[in-house]
């Protein structure tokens, strides 16, 4: 079967389908052939855990007869690319931005190109949790880099699972396993309503610090940027916001405030402490793990909106406030290296274009970037914005702007 995939510089394996995925798909093909020869029905419910641009889930959906296929990834951009590639290849599936092995169960087959940098506790949890998500007769097929082969071989044995097959490739190993004899498969129980209650293995460390006079405490998670330190981007953004003052950031108590790409949550925690509870906070970004960590750390009710970027997520971000525009938009964009992008791509101009539809007239745009990016961003300032000031420290620079009534929409 022939397939065609659009790839992204912002997602795994941007140059082509990686060799680990190819090895896993060969194992999947052999699995289907063996089941057919033995007269076994093909899997009807398939989970692609950590889907990236959707290669594994799309191939499974095309190879099987009207299956239910769920693709999941922590990255909202991955979800969008998976849906785009599914349509491009004429297959039907579901895609969600969520943690590994979250969502509906049970499954006949779980497929995964295991993210090697997910964090040891997350990897340790994968085998026993996947076994608990299988239908009777279900199987799990994973591909891992060679450095993790021994780790997963041991985890499969410790879980009491049956190792059905193991195959080595160039730099990768594929393991196919199932519940051991007498080991009944049971759906995993997720206790508690909070993200970290349901997924405690994501917790990495606790941290406490003081930012511009406000004490901030967080629990950091695996899979999100930053760990036990607020970092220079947060520090300069907080210092600049402090100069603007609470009345400038949140002119009234009900004003919606948006923090885009909040990391582990240092800045929104600081912001609400600085504002002493004024304003309703919305958190947005690509990484659902970071959003859930930030929601947990804020320790009060906030809205979370997964978006690939401010432009693509504009409608959803306004829906989150009932159509009310934001009094303050604090953005910590994670830019891709310009050398990796197609000629003519201008990430900074696209960021400017995304702001006016979201920001109330008189509202504040606060952005923190690496110093060189911040300088280029400031040079691209369109008419309709007044620069309020900047702070530079530790290789990062925060800039603040006010949106005037004469802002030119869509300039870039």
C-alpha cells in the first residue's frame, strides 16, 4: 500500500518516516499475516500511542477492515497533522492531544514508537498500564531504541507479561507482548479528578522560588519544558509586568488574561499572585502535559485550551471567554530554528498577525523571547501598537506593547 505524509519541522522525524516506525510497521504486517493464517480475526480497536504525524495509526486504519483507531500525542500540532494526513490518505480515525495510554479502553492492539525522552517513571509505567488496557486476546507492539531494549525486556518480565516476539533492526528493537497466562486484562482505574492524581508517574520534582517578591511553588512534570527553575524568560516577563502594574495588566477583576506556552506554570502562578486574584486566566499551548502541569500548579480554576499556535487556535481561545477579548496576552513562544524552515517563512510576523483578533483595544501584549529573536520581533511591530518598554537578562528579553484603536488587522 502506498501512503503520503505531510511532515513538520516541529514534530518528530521531520525528514521522513523514521526507521523505528518502519520496523514496527513490518512487525505489524507480519502480525496480520500470522493472524490471517491462523484464522484469527484482525484487531478491531487500535491505539497509536504517541502518534506524531500519524504514520502508524493511518497505516493501521488502512490495513484493517473498518477499525476504530485512536491516535494520541501530547502535542496539539501532532493531532492536527494526524488528522490532515488521515484525510490525505483517505482513512478514518480519531486523534487527541492527551498523555500516553489515556482515553477510552479496552483495545485489541496498542502500537507505539516509544518516546525515549518521556522520563523513566513514564516509561516504567507503560508496560503494566498497557496490559491493563487490552481486550482478551489483545496485544501490544512497541519499538524502542537499542539503549532501552534491556529496560523494556525487564519491564515486560516484571509485569508478568508474555513476550510473543522480539526483533532487532538497525538501532531499534520491536517487542510484541500480551498478558501472561492467568493474567486477566482489566481496564486501568484512574482515581481522582486531577491530572497528577490520574498520572502520578509524570511528577518529576517540586520547586519553590520567589519571583519579583511573589513566592511560587510548583510540581514539575516529565515531558514539559523547564523543571525546577523559573528561567530567564519568566524572570524578565515578570519584571516588566511589575513595571506596568496590576491595573495595567488587569484593569478590572473580570478581565480575561491569556498565558500562551506557560511551561510548568511559573509565570501564571506568579501573575495571579501579583494580581492578587484579579482576572480570569486561560492557558494555551501545544503541549498538553505542560498545560495540565500549569493548571495543577495555579491551584485555582483556569481554562486550558490546547492550540498549535495563537493563529490556528484563535477561535477556540475566544470561545473560552465567551467571545470576550483578552486584557493581557503573555506569550512565551517556542520558535523553530529559522534555518530549518522553508524560505520565506516568518514566524515572528505570524505571531504579530495573531494578536489583534485576540487582544482588547487598550490591552497589553507581553512577549518573552531569546534576545536576538526579541530584537527581530520588535522591528516587525505593525502600526497600531505602542511599545511600553522592555527588560533584558540572561539571554532573554521581554517586550510589552499596548493595542491602540487604529491597529491594522492582519498585517505581517
